[in-house]
C-alpha cells in the first residue's frame, strides 16, 4: 500500500507492507513543499505537488513488483481548492498563512462572537480556520461559481484527481470550523450565517473507506494497473494518532512536527469556557472519536530560524542545531510558541529576540542560545498544556506519547519529560504514514479495529522511553516561564 503524506513543509511517499502480523514501511520518494508568494497572496503549488504524487507512484516500480493494493493521501488541515463540474481546478489553493485570513477573522467575529462560534463547532477560532478563509472569499465576492462547483479539502482534492470521486473525509472536515461536532456533520445553519451555500460541500465519508479507483489515464501514464483509492484518516494528525502504540487510555499525545498537536482522545467533545479560554479544539478521529487538542507552533520556529540562516548564507542541519542546543546551559529565556507574532514567515531570530527583550528577559544572541530558547519553551508549553488537559478531563494522565518526525529531536523528548514530570514514550517517527497505511489495511478488511491497528504498531515499531530528570529545577523554572508569558500576554 502507498501512503502519500503531505506536510506543511515537505512530503513523502511511503510503501507499506503488511504480512498480517507486522508492518514495514519504506520511504520511496521525498520532496519539499514550499508556499509560493504570488502578488499579495500566498498559495500552495498544487500542480507541482500532484506531479510529486505521481512521481511517488512511479517510484513504487523501483521497489516492488506488480501494482499497489491501494493508495491514500493525507495532508495538513483547513486548506482547500475548488473544482467545477467539468473537473477543472479553479486556481491554486490559498495557504493558511495568507494575510487575508486574519482580517476575515476579525470581521466575522463581529457577526458571530467567539464563544458562539466555539460552542457551535468545538473548534478554537484561529485565523487560518477554513471558516475564516471562506468568509474572506465571501467578502471578496470570489464565490461566484457555477452550481456544479464543489469545495474539496487538500487530501480530497488529491483524491479527486486520482479517482474522479468528489467527497470529503470526516477527519479533514473536522478541522474546518464548519462541522457540528456532536452530529459529526456539516452545520448548515452556520454555513448560511457566513453566506456560503451547503451545496458547495460534498458528503462526508469515514476514514477507511474505498473511494473509487485510479483514473485510467493516470494508470496508463505511469504504466501501473488500476488500484483502489482509499480515504484514510486524511488529516495528518488524525493519521498520526491512529498509530499511537498503546491500548491504554490514560495518556496525552503530542504529534510533533511543524505544528505540535497536543491532546487526548475522547468519546465526545469537551466544549466549555475553560476549553475555549485555554485554546483547545475538538477534531474528528478514527472510529468517530474526538481528538481534543491544542495547536502549538512546534518545530515551525526552528524551521523558520533555519531558513533565515540559510538566506544569510549558513546552512545548518537539524541534527547540528540539536547538538548546539545540547551544549547550552538552558532555562535562560522563554517565548510563548502560541503567540501570533510567530505565525507568519519572516525573520524568526529577530522576533524571538524582540519577544525576550519586551518581556524583560535575557536576550539570546548566538544561534545556539536561540535554538535552546525555542526547545526549552516548547517543553514548558507542553507542561502548561498537560496541566490544562488534566483539568479538562478531571484525571491525571500517566504518560505522554510523542509521535512524528519531531521525536528525532531527542533533546526535545527529554526536556518534555523533565518539564512535565511524565515518562515520554517516543515513536513511531513515521506515525502519519503508518496510520495512513493501516487505515488502508482496515479498508481491505485486514484489520477490524483501531485497537488491532495499535497492537500492530506496538509489535512493528518498538518506541523509546524518556524518564524525567532534574524535576525540581524544571518546576522552579516553570514558575518563571509562566510569569514571563502571562505578563507578555497582558501587555499584548
């Protein structure tokens, strides 16, 4: 089975082999995913990304014989494109960091107050949410489409151009702010309130559903047989959570990458004043579960620093950056990774220094100090978020499962254990692709349940554990961290 995983900064095609007991995965194609500034707008280059998808299918032939049993695509959340009745893509999709979104959010929240919107959707109002992007389209009068035009979220858009089937997978739809979290369906009344016809959206399908077969022209182009196209858990975080190697429910999870998504799995959403005030959102998962989580600007801060230094002529690998941070003493200064000042692309080192200066802290000067500031701050934010999660679910959580590419930063894993005082269980690295592949296996009837999938992940990819160290020092430092971010928040 082929899993195509589009992240917000890179993509990959993974070949998964399932023998009925264990899974192996092989990375067969990787590529960058770079936004394109065109005039005043920021877009995704969908045409190039679809080309990379086809290159990944073609790469399969160099690694295995015959044709894959199926293919599924997962991506980041909230973004979308429009396809008309003739199957034509109506422009390149906007990037969630496009500046129009913040303006639209401010405008819509004057019509639909924050608490009302949160109560209806269970989604934390953030500028990049689909609902605000669509409202920007409404205000720009950009939705004058023919009656056959449909909105498709990014994984659904890729799936359409693979199969010709227009549908929306549940977990990706749940990131939009357009869904009723209790009914697990579109909120037609809310759509009317923002001036969007419900006809623009397509029916929802649940993860693990076969949705058509590969278009004949693509099969011919790539010299490969037709194969089923599966709607897996199409939101990358939903796929990552599928592959958490645990059968116990007393843990928090962190899906660690460009964004760090920290939360818990629930049977029903938690929507109250504390969950809203603390920034938690309720998104869909496999088997109708709810992922109550917080969006934290995780490794984005390090990625943006790395990119800025490359522009200045110095190239550092993430491994080199980790080693530099290890040699720093640490706990010298902090930023709040959720502060909106860090959302947009730009000079991230300058923003970090300015934040520290404005909050009366030591201002990091060297690259190593900047990197350590970010890693320490992420660990502290995870501690803060864990406290809030435990308050919302009214119980202590025994451990933290960290999955995704960010766990290759072993320093971050250890510091998270230190800050939270919890054992951190790290793995698998390719959590999203593994979850994608195993939901395809479920679609084929090879496994029957999420519990069976997680048992298979445990058997196939043994995780690594990190035990807390220097807890007293970190507890003392956490008090300083809270003073810094609370004071900065009041000033802002």
